[in-house]
């Protein structure tokens, strides 16, 4: 225990979820930091439930069926299925991130993991079940997401509560909210911080804020930050536009921006080089590991051999996971 104060809004709800910020039945906590609203970005988590049903991983198919994810993804994107071309890219990101997390968990068997912007991802359920000695805190901005996720994982997928898997609601850009989530974490155990699919929605100032919060956590715990997020840069989107409908179709991109309520080009990273320069400027040491290209969705979705080759080349060139450590 690190003895942090429990602020009044840090409440363990009747549903067993830690609300670091807002619970569905309370007034939003006033933010000292004037943080913006991310509810529209929260809608982007849903299609990934459907995408994961093509990855050949435990629980994903069942979760997608139980949550009616295919239909709901169609409702969000309309009839246009261009977004489905990104499924292998998302699979490589998901599996690359999980491989990196697993490698570090094996290196630090008593690790604690904080997943930010976890959405409906299954990393927490999978890793907490496979490695009972770790402590996994999964969190997201959206209380609705966390409530629905906890319910489907515990009552339908695992059919039990894992003692080492906790669900919390919190804003990755709000240090008080993050400290609340980790109030029970052990500062003598290393902390792995993971985020996937978050930084593409952050402005430059917000990325700096996130880096500062995670560096503080690295000071508090011995820790490592793991993220595949810089892999999806503006430069990569331009390259994908040369051979995929998803990125070349202006209507699709417009719809995706409407869903998230913000423009791609004003957020995220411009290029891999830009991302490396950003992390170096924040005093972080960078290591990168490749994302896999032996992907289940190539077959299960039924992509053409030509598309499989082009996507594999793209992933080899751009698909990486960043392992970041502060120069303390
Ligand atoms: C594209 S989804 C990715 C979800 C999940 N990681 C996955 O890969 O399936 C983006 C997620 O970021 C969350 N999010 C957006 N802004 C956030 C913030 N400031 N703090 C925490 N989570 C945030 C959203 O609620 C949403 O679940």
C-alpha cells in the first residue's frame, strides 16, 4: 500500500468498480485541470470487439456475439465495411502489445499492470488468468464501458471474479484519477503501464501530459511504459491509402472522425521518427519490438493473397511496440 488519500470521488461502487472520476449515478467530479471531454472517443472502442472475433484468441468470439458487436459496428459505421480492412493491422497491434506485456511479466513475475483506455480489450482477463501472481488494474474513461465490460467478463466469459483483476473508471490525463486507481498498488512491485488505441486521439499537449503522468508513476514504482500507439501515424495512413479502401475512402475517414468527434490530423503522431523524437524529448529511453505478421484474420476474414502480402509488408515496416523507460 502506498498510503495515498482516498479522495471523496474515489468510490468503490456496489458493482465492485472503482470510480476515480465519475460514476454513472453521480455528478461528474469537477476537474482542476480543465480536461476536455472524451465521450465520443469512447465510441471507438466498440468496433474492436467485432474485430477481435477474427483474431483466434480466447473469449473474443463469444464476447462479440454476446454484445452483438457486428450489428452495433454496422450501426456506427453505416453500411460501409471499409473499416474491416484494418482488422489485420489491429490484430498485429493487439498481439504485438500482448506479446510485449507477456515478455515483461515473465521478466518481472511480481509485476502490477495498469492498462489505460482499455475499452473492451481482453488483455486483462487473459493475462490475469494466465499469471495469477500479477495484479492487473484495467481502466477506461467511460463508466458505461467499464460497467459493461466487468459484467460480461465476470458473469459470462470467465464466469468468476479473478482476485487479481480490477476494473476502474478514470481519465488517463488526470493524475489524481490515476493515483486513485493505484491507491492500493504496492510501490515495492514494478508497474507496467499499457495503452493501445489512445494516443491517436491526443493532441501534442495531451501526449505530453500523459508522458508526464507515466514518468511520475515510473518514479513512484520501478516501471515501464508499453504502447503500440505510435505505429499508426499520419505517414502510415497515407501509405495505407495507396492500397486500402479504408484509408483512401474520404467518406469512411469522415465517418470515423464523426464517431470520435475529432480530426485525425490534429492528433496522434505524424511519423515514427516524430514519435521517437517526442519520446526522447520527454526524457524516455526507447526500445522497439516488432508486431507479428502471422495473423489469424488473414484467413478467418478471407483477405486476398495480394492484400495479405501488402498488409504484411506494411506491418513489417510500421508495426512496432514501444517500450519506454524514464531516465530517472
Ligand atoms: C479506440 S478505443 C481502444 C480501446 C481498447 N484499448 C482496444 O484496443 O480495444 C479508445 C479508448 O480510449 C478511451 N479513452 C479516450 N480518452 C481517454 C482518456 N482521456 N482516458 C482514458 N481513456 C480514454 C475510450 O473510452 C476508448 O475506450
